[in-house]
C-alpha cells in the first residue's frame, strides 16, 4: 500500500467549524480525537477528451448522474488561513485514498476551492491573477511511504516545498482576528506557514498523523 500526502494551497477559506453535507467525513471509522480534524471528498471522477483528441479536465460526477465515474477519495486537514491583496487562501495537507488523474485538483475545484495557479481548473482571469504572486501550480507531494515487497517494512521519503512555492507562501499574511479568525487560529496559521516555509526539516511534521491542524473543515 502506497501512502501519498501533499501540501496544497487552495482558494478561499475552508473554515474549521464543521463539515457540510457534500463532504463526507467517515466519522464512524475514526476515534473522536480525529473526527474533528479531517474532512474528505468522495466523488467519482470521469475522463474525456477534447474535439482535438486531447485530455480534457477531469470531471467530478454529479449527484444523481447515471455516469458515476471511478470511485475517488481525497482527505484533507486545514493547516492555515491566509490572504494577500489578490486572494484568500487555505493551506491544506492532503492524503489520497485513491490515485486518479488530477484527483486533488478536480475534487477541490468541485467544492469551490481550486488550487492556486491552476490553469486547467480555474478561469483564465483567476489564473492570470495568481501568476502575479505564484509562478506555478501550488500542489506539492510532500511525503510518500510504501511497504517493501521483500521485507514487509515501510519505507518513506519527504520532499519539502521548493523555493518557488516557499516564496509564494511568504507573500501571504495569516488571517487576522478582524477577519473572523480566533486568536488561536491566527497564531496557528502564522506558525504553520513559517514552519512550511522553513528549509529546516525539523520545523514541520512530515506525516499525516503528526501534522497540526486548525480543526475540521467546511465549505466557506
């Protein structure tokens, strides 16, 4: 079994206040201490091509549709709320339950929180605005682990944010109390952003189990 975890910056503020009906949380499968920290998107994904025969953006199956798509699950934890003059953003830690093409990008876009600087899943106006402060799609595989076939032991590797994304994140400020954040949330956002931007591996937890969060998530 391969575990894949990502650092993602998406548009809007995913609030740490509960889970809306279109986001499943599988609460019965987790202890109470984890139920308030994790949200998940479970929606089938479909792939089509353009008239020119090129891959089209991955589509999320709509409720009630006869085309259900391939089952797909994306779990996420909110790390920080931030903003600049051009955008409000949420830094999320993502774990894939399945590995479909463009899964994270399509799932987040489907709930109204597309990845920053994503030319395929945002409109051109938003993409051009994002380019003013972020030079590339803000989606980074941070941690991967897998079982060695012969020994059965788990191996893992961590890749910290590249310089371009650290610079983009440093151009954001943590959400303020005047914008609706509690004092604790404002401090946590500030600390998390600094930790992720650091080039010192010891400052940021490297696994799903150890990463700190603002709480559970809803669409906001």
